[in-house]
């Protein structure tokens, strides 16, 4: 007999595989231009890529990339324009999923100079964008794990750990609190020096992207 835990794990695996197929199907419906591309990754490779969690980038990693002004990343928000205008992560570009493969947009993802991070409210639409782009053979693709929702929970409004929690949790909280200050969140206990640093950090800085390879630069890097 199969151990219950093993059976449960297999069940979750099959559910995930089914979800991948649904994402693919939904993406094909949303993006009719998809059929016009010939450079497609074989289905077995696509499935292997889809099961690989390494495509995800954490909110903490992304905050570090933005704060340190790493120039080799492009943030692509695939939500609709209405949601994007309500709130967006600084430096991100709005390329709605339905228009992702339009001629005006595909140049941002079909290139090897930059790392592309897809962003949506959670993982759902960003995963679709990743799967479709990976299927077409595009490289250096990532998904923000947990999306905008997780960004708010971890970076913009981090939860202070309780006293019995380990030191590492407090260190992570301090790091996230500092990041939230960078993105404009004010705290009652901020001192004057912290406020001065925040004011300087909030000022936009012009960054000239440094491409990984010698190609024409793509506009819109972090």
C-alpha cells in the first residue's frame, strides 16, 4: 500500500500539473498571436521548467534589487492598466497579459540583455506570462513570488515578530522595515536621521542600464 503522505504528495503534484495545463490553455486563449511563433520549447522541457521553483524571486530580493539600483532587471507588471494605476512597484512597466506578445511589447521579453521579472497580484497571471514566454524560448525570466499581495505583506507592511521568536526573524524584520521606509512608509519611532535618509532615498535617480551583452538597450530597467 502507498503511504498516505506519499499519496498526498502525488495528489498535490497532479493538481499542480493540471494547473499548469490550465494556465497554458488560458494563455493560448488570451494571446492569439502565440500561434504565430515557431521557436517553441518542446512540451516536456516546458513541463520541467514549470515544475522548477527557481523561476521565483522573493520580495526581499526584489526590494534589494530596486534599492541597490541594479540595472540589469526589467520589471513587467502584467495586470490590467486599472490595477497598475492604483498601485505598482517602483520602476515596473505595465504590459497587460493580453497584450504581452504585441509587437510593441515583445521586445522587452525577447532579449538576452536583462533579467525579466513578471509581476501580478499573486502568481497566477505572472505565471501565465512566464509559461508563455518560456514556451517561446525566451530567456532570463522570473516571477515575483506572491506578487503585489506578498509585496505589501512583507515589504510595505512587515509584521513585527513576537518576543519569543528567534533573532533571525528580528533581523529580517529590521531589513524589511528599512526597505519599507525607502518606499515611503513612515514609522512613529523614526528619528530625524532616518527621516533625512528616507528623503534622500525617495528622490528618483537616473540610472543608465548596463546590458549583459552588446545589444541595443531596452528602455525601462529598474
